[in-house]
C-alpha cells in the first residue's frame, strides 16, 4: 500500500479544496492502518496526525500510540511524539498517566535535548496527577549545573504550582536560592515565576523585596528582567508603603535614562500604583507619556493614552492640561487610539469647555462609522450627565443635542437617549415646556420610523410620547400632538411604543378639555418660573371647538389600533374608545367630566433610584422561595366548554380568596363552601356536590349585571329584560380614583421675561426601609480565592510540608513486614504466647471459626492471602499445641496488669464572668472502681467584683452517675481570684458520655448568675485493656447476642502501617490486638467496657484506605467508637 509522507499529506489537502474534509477522513483511515506497523511507520503516522490536529480534527483516539512514540529511544521519533502530546493531550486524556515514568526518565537522560523535550511537554500537558508525581523530580533538577535545563525547570515550576499548590511551600526555598545564582538568565527565570505568583498573593513575597531591590539597582542591560522586577514591585508597593519611597530614586533614574520604551512604560505604571502621592514623579511620568503620545508609532501612542488614563483617575487636573493633545488623537486613523482618547475626556471636562468638547465630538460623529459612532454617542451622554448634570448650564442646549443624536441612524443607543430625555425633563422642571414642543416635532419625524426595530433609535419615540402626554398642559395645539400620535405609520412601531402612544393621546385630550373649561391643571402648578417664548403670545387658547375636533380625530383614527395584532395596544385603544364614548354621552346630557378625566393623570412622578429594586427589604416572615399556591395542594380545575374564556370566576372555591372575599349575601354560600373545602375534604368532594355548586355559580353569574362573558342563557337573551334605571339631575363630580389636588393657579401668560434659573431635582424614589449602604457594589478581588492564593509562605515549614514521593508496592510491603516483625518481638517479651498462625485467622464478619486443622485451612483459603513460605513450617506445632493444650492463664479474659492513668483537660466555660477548666482523671481501671472518674475544675473569677455563694452541683440523673465525693460549696470568690472544685463520680451508664453541672454565683452589685456546664467524657475511660486468646475471641463471635450490632468506618491510610494502627488503638483507646495477619494488611482486635460490653474489631488495609469493622452488643456503642476512631491522631514517630 502506498504510504503518504507529511509532504504528500499537505500537498493532497491543498489539491482537494472542494472536498477537504472527505480527503482528510480518508487519510485518517490510512493512518489508523499505519499505526499498526513498526515504530518508523508509527512515527510518520503521528507526525501526520499532529498536522491534522492543527486543522481542527480530533485525534484523541490515537493517544496511546502517541505515548508509544514518546517512549521510542530514537531522538527524532521521541521529538515527534512529544510534539503530538503537547498539542493533543489535555486533562481529560486517560493515558496521560502512562507517560509519567517516561517523562521522569527523560529528565535524567544524558542527552540534554531529551530533557528539553520532556520539560517543554510537561509545561503543556501538566495535570494535578502529573504535577504531584513529578514535583520532586523537578525540584531535583534545580540542583543541576546545566544552565539550559535549569532555566526550563524553573519555568516549569510555575505550572507545577498551579496544578499542585501543596508543592509551593516545600519548593519555594530552592526557588528563592536561584535569585542569587551567578547566571543572569537563571535569575531572570526565577523572577518571572515569582512575578506571576505575586499577582495572586503579593503579601507572600514581601520578604523578597531586599533581594529584588538589589537586582534592580545592579542590573543595567537585561531589560526583560528589569521589566519583570518592576512589575513585581507594582504588586508589592500597595501592601508596603515604605517600599514605594525606597523605589523613587531608582525608578526616576530608569525613566530618565532607559532607552527601552517597554521598561519606561512599566516604571510609569508602578509609579501610578504605589507612588501616586509623589507629585514631582507624577509630573515626570506625564511628561514622558506626552512624548509617547506624540510618537509616530501607533503602539507607543496607545500605551501613552492608556497610562494617562490611569493617572487621570488620581490627578485629573494634571492630565487636563493636555486636552488639546488628547483631542488631536480623535483624528487618528487607528480606531483603538480614538477610543482610548475618548476615555480621557471625562477627566478633562468642566462647565467652561463642555460645549466645545461636545461640538468637537459631534463633528467627528458625521464621519464616524460602526462601533466608533456608538462610542461617541455614549461618551457625549456620559460627559453631559456626569454628577447629575453638574457641567450643564443650558438644558435647552442639551435637549437640542439629544434631539440631534436621535436623528443618527443605525445606532444601538436609542434606549440610552430616551432615558436621558426622560431624566432631564423630570429633574429640570423649567425645561419641560421647551422639551414638550421639541418632542412633538420629534414625533413627526419620519426618519425615526424608517427602522422600527425594538432596541433601535425608534426607542426615542417612547420617551417623546411620554413627555408630550405627561406634560401636555404646556401644549396649545393639541391637534398637532394627536395627529402625531395617531398617524397610520405608528402601527409599524414595536408594541410597547404603540401602547405609550395610545395612553398619552388620552392625556393630551384630557388636558385640552381641562384648558377649554378653564380647570386647574395640578401638574403645572409647581412650575411658577416658566418662561414663555414669543410664539406663545400669539397662539390662541384652546376652545371647545378644538376639543371637539380632537375628539373626532381620535375616534376616526383609533379604529386601526383597536384591531391591532398586539394585545396591549388593542387593550389600551379599546379603553380609550370606551372612555371617550362615555365622555360624549355625558356631554350630550349636559354633564362635564373634564375634571374627572384630568384627575386620572395628576400624580407627580419622581425618578426611581437605579438600585431601588435591590434595596427593597424582605418583610419579616416572608419566604420568597416558598410557593404562593403549592401545586401539590391545588384543587383540580374543572374545564367546561360552555364557559367563556374571559370568565374569571370559574374554578374551585379557593379562588374566592383571590377575588378578595366579598361579603354579599349572594356569595355567602360559595364562601362557606370554599372554606369548608379547605378545611374538610378538599380533594374528595362528591360529584353531585360539584355539579350543584357549579349550577348555583352559573345562576348567580347570569343574574349579575356587572359580570361580563359567558354564553348568554335563554333567560337573559332578551335585551328588554336588562334592568334600566333612569338617571335624573346633575351627576355632579364623578371621581374615578382621583386624588385631591391643590388649588394654586396656573402660571400667567403675559408676564415679563425673567432670567432662567435651572434647578435640578436630585431626589429619587427609594423603597421604604431601604438601606443606605452600597454593599452590593463591592468589587471582587482580581483573582478568586484559589488554593494557590491561600498558601502562606511566611509560616515555617512543618513535617507535613513534604513533596509526594512515589514508591513501589513491594517496598511498602517489605517495610510493613519489618515493622510487624518488630512488633511481634515486642509483644512476645511482654506476654509470651504461642506464635500466631496464619492458617487459624478469621474475619470479624465471619462467625464460623473452628479450631480444627481442616477448618483453619479452609478459612485461610477464603481470605485470599497466602502466607510466606517461611511461616508454614513453624505454624504446625503451635496449631497443634493450641488445639490440645490450653494454659489456665488464658481460660478467661484477663484485665491488663499494668495500671493505666488517663488524664484529659478541657475548657468548659469562658465568658465575661468565669473561666472554668476541667481536668478529667481515670486511674487504674479494675473490677472494683471500674466506673470512677475524678473531675478537678479550676474556677477563675474574671470580673472586677467579688462573687459570693459560688457553688457547682451535679445535675445529671442518678441513673447516669452518682457523686461519691465532692469538695463542697466554693463560697466567696474574690475578684481576679481562682480556686478548684473536685468531684469523684461513679459513672453507671458509660454510653451516655455527657455530664451536666450547674454553676451558681451572686455578684456583689448585681443579681445572681446561673450557668449550665456540660462535660463530655472520653469513651476510652471506660474501656478495660484486655488480652484475649484467639479461641475465646472466636467463641464471643459465635455467641449470638454478645456482638449482634455491626458498623463500619474508613479513614485515609496512605501513610499508615498496621503496626502503627495497633500501637495507636492500644495507647489511645485501650483496644488490644488479638491476631495480626503476616501480610501486614489485616488484624483483629478486642476490648471490654467497664460494664462488660464486648467489642470486636477487624481492621483491613486496601487501596490506601483503612477500614474498621466493629461489632458490639449495641449500635449506639458502635457509633461512639466510630467517632472515637475518627478523632484518633495517627502520627508516626520519626
């Protein structure tokens, strides 16, 4: 078969442009066959796969073959394998663990190039497992004399720290030593790693400041290392102010003398970060930045503007002197430079120059395109709205600017301009009349309707319509406004804009009616300083004929909106239609409801705080996550095809509460039934009752003249049956939800012109009980609190700060066997017995234990562990001796001969009055006083006054413990004095470990004090260390009832050995070993409580975990032992 080389593959891909994917898939199939060949074919195949992976194809299926090529002894093949692994391997690659040994092997290769390959590959494919396994090898490479390997090893350390943060503390001392290396390139690599680490937790690296300062002052031509050191100081100076003062002189020298622009920029950034209060240095930085901005290189110009923006946040006045330079950058051909120049404008703006800056931006707006155009619009609005319009002196000018911005097509800032129009008109009352007239012209502008997309510039029409309607009292030509609202092309606008048009057309008509009748308009009464233009003097007042014409315009043009495809538009149009029909009827009857119409829109609206919704306090007792109506408890709603879809009263009885629970007599039955439904059989109502209630409900709805919807029944089908009441006389004032309005007169029209004084209303609406703090705006730190950031390097190294070391399984087993042998010798000296037999071993979970030889062999076969050959020969005689002769000393469990003294100290109370420390003592557990515990309490008076009648009394029940001896009442305890109180208790219930005491004291100047004291007794106090032979241990397991309850627990045992576990269980819990298996992975234990509870335990080691199987008479006893085992300290002695 013809085999393609990499050149053939590339040439073929270029020749198959039309069906490239098909050709590559064909090549992949060929490569799969080549990977089955010899190493030379595999190498070429992996090389081609590497190129295919660069084109975006997945080659994870060939990961194992890549590892094979990496393991090749030939350097050319190894290089191809490492390159493929660097590009294709990731954290999800399973076979990456197979490369661990090969990478470690190449680290120590005599060929330096192979070490380069391994280090470079590790930096790309490093995973937590690889970092843990190879961290020790990388640390070993730091001692090499080969500079090129050393540099790469130091650089790889950063990736190791990221993936395995626990390696930072043990490895950091060696990394720190490399800062003093005579080779500058090695020092540079060390500085790079420390610089990256300092970005996560700068405080860790403050002790390195003297060494870094020496490197900074002694290095002259290594600009890359100087840049890294300066960046490192930029991270450290905010945490140590004295360091900034120390750096002023060297940084000043570098800024004045260094030809490196990159170093100059980093020095300026460091000065901004840590030395911003040094004015001469800041002036020097600004002058250097000006030279960068004036430079022809676009990159330097961009960096200069970027750094100048950082200085502007601290010293805006110093930067504002260079306004002309920044404005000239707006004419640059590079868009990124123009955007950076825009960012500088807010710090240069004032009341005097805001007009010039905005006009300059408007000139650029004519030629701008795309994103830059939107940025200019946004920046104009940002400049004008800063500080609640603190720089605006003429708001009519600003309204004109916003209107001009709204004429710009293809912009995404329609909502931004609309919000500004609304905010200005609401806050600045004197500009409302002028704004209303401008908005009418804006509504007539056809350009805004040419692109009626939601979110576009047509959003300005939303604000314009709202302003015209809300402040239509300033309009003397309502016909123009209504024609703008109801023109046919409005129907192409988004639905939310059409809805505003509908409602505000009613506002315009209401204000026109009020003006025609001479009624007061409360919304205009606060604007007493309103200045009228000369055009207003010639305008005619609104007459009844104009109102009638407005009415005809609305009725004639409203039809298109009452049939709108948008529900919200149709709803508002129908509402207006009905209100105007009602207005016409009342007008024909001689009644005028203009006051009632205008009263619907008299409430003043204030700006709502931007964070008002976040600051709404949650009412006490309200759970926002709780169901309002839990679906599980909802009564199933009956669906009836005869009911109308608009009928809101159909459904189950619980909907009565949603309607408000009327108290009419007609609804009494339904209310009662609904209440009984909730309290009684809510879900199991009889079908007859459901049918009866439904018929009653439909009958009430049919007789209710205020109920809409539902198919008209035959009884009410005749319109003559509808009750009609003749209304006589004047209807009077019909208040429909109106509020009382003030009686101040409208502003006079014919006054003398006065100078305008703009008053900005800065009040905002906030919810009741809102918090004044802005805690929700706190910024998060730049880096999350990951494991690497939380490591503290200032603490000294401990025994646990050791790098992981991989060991072979056989070495671990050999070491455990040695420890087991030493422990066996130790036990033989203390209590000589027959040597343990591996054939007579059994688990706690298997009660079938027979002393015969045949059964012992069977038990040994079920364990799955074969003892070593050396243990077989001596095991026969001890086994025979065990079955034939039993020493009398082993006939029964015997307590330990050696007296055991246990002492535990605890602090049981520490408050403003007392500090009590309790010492628990258990001495010589035996058959006589096996449950006695001695408590010695040290009581300290922490107050400044004497305490009298101080006493400590036992509160626990007599069934739990009995006080045998007590030191009695303490009596008087002086200020800052201490005394002791002793109690000797006989514990009767060892499973109840908590003792209760009561402390009573009377201060000299305040009422008596009572404190409840609680003491937890260690369960090891009540365990009698007992040496038990194997046969008696088997009998206890076989007897049902003695150890019927069983529980298990596990702990991590990677660093534990069975001899250590045996030692700790004996020392801390008095649990003695019965038999340990020769393989060092299994052992059985026995213990007895002071109340003769038998405890049997099997400890097994498997897959790095230690499991404890516990059997005892009660499950509560097992749970106590599980807690005690979890609190054990398995620390080996070194």
